[in-house]
C-alpha cells in the first residue's frame, strides 16, 4: 500500500467508526420512544452472540478421539459456573479461556 492509500484507509475507518457511534444518537433522540424491535434486539442479542460463540468453539470437538473433549467440557462448565455466579461476561469468557489453555498445556 502506498502512503496515500494508507491515509485513505485510516480516514475511512475513522469515519465508519464515528458514524456507527454517533448515528444512534441522531436516529433515536431522547424525545422519541425507542422502537420495540430495537429494544428486543438490545435485550436478546448479547445472549445470542454468546450462544453462537459456544457453538463456534465446540464445532470441531471430537468426543471419540484424543482426550475425549474433557478440556472443552471442563472449560464450558467453568465458564457457565462463573457466569451464573458473578454475571460478568468478560470474567466468564476469560476464566473459561484461561482454564482451557492451562488444561491443554499442562494436563492433557
């Protein structure tokens, strides 16, 4: 990439980021009620994304070979337990990831 292409790319990234940050405030001002569809998406989308993450992480796990998916199931259990206990998604994901990495490097 030339310098001018890099500058244009960075400028477009900045413009896109600013547009996605400021557009909701312009469309949904405080004087109007937020549409029910947007409220529905805001309520259920985080759970759907978390579910999709679980499916993506476990799609290639083989129960019949290797370590029989024990690190994966232990980590999923820990992630669910942490989430039910603290209700903090970042802690849940980080805890499950750290558990999985420790299990595959030091135990299995």
